């Protein structure tokens, strides 16, 4: 079962719809409804964007990151969720000179890697990741943001500054994440299909039974 931690993003309905369309069994919860002891009930995690600062959300999302790290569970942070992941691993954020909203060209890398190329992705954020700590790698960038996607090395924890639920290229990335998390067959029809092919430690997740952020 995948937990979609809904932090109040204007795009959470789209995120849930995209994940559900992939055949992913999921539960959508607001941070205030998630107890620390509940995290063990889930085998994968998606942290949504947010609509406003919320201390309870900060605490719940940080707990989800800590649990995923300890359990070796797959986790994808989206926008605010990616920022939380970076902060929990020792990175820093900064407010942008002006909020970013709309479609942007994002460069996947590194050159020559399994997913090198460009995708179109939807941005809606007022903060950006200023610095990645040691042990985290940048997987994508754009002219507006140096870090558009990131990975905590040695884990299955990833983040995207953009909103993958809001574009067809982003939807392909969500599909690749779900296949990585639950063991679906690998595909090679899209650049994003190789983005999660990185070594990780820890146990794998089991296939389930069945406005600016």
C-alpha cells in the first residue's frame, strides 16, 4: 500500500488520479491524520506539494522521510515534498526572486545516462533547493532551478521540484516510480523510465494485494 501524504497542494487530486490510474493501491491522508505508528502500514510513500506553511505537515513529512530511510522504502517527494527530503538530509532552501508557475523544459542527466534528455514539466513553487548535502545527487535541472530532481544516494528516496502529476512527461515519471516501488516490469518507451535505476540498500517494497507550493 502506498501512502499519499496530502499536504494541501492545489494539485493533490491530479496526483491521486495519476497514481490510481497506474493500478497503485493507495491511501490519501492529511498530515494531521497520520500518527507516527501508522507509517509501518505502508510500503511506499509520495509526499505532495503544499498550499501554505504548516508545522504539523513539516513534522509528519519529516517522520515519513525518516521512516522510509530506516525501512529502505521507496519515497517520492513532489515540490514541497522534495524540499522536505532535501532538508532532512542536510540540504538548504531559499526563496526565489519570483514564484515559478507554468510549463518548463527540464534537463535530465547526467549526459549519457539512462535518462539523459529533456522533458516538459509543470512548475508551481516559490522556494527552491539551494544546496544539496553530501550523499544527495541532482538528477535534473532547468534554466530556472539548479535542482529539479534529486536522489538520496543508497536509498530509494527521490524528489522533484516540479509537479509530475501535471504533464504527460511527468506522468511517465510517476509510472516509473510505481514500477520501481512495486516491482512492475521495466519499460523503455520514455526518458523517465530509467530515472529510478540507481543502487539502493534495504528491503524492497512488496507488491500490493490487489497555488505556488
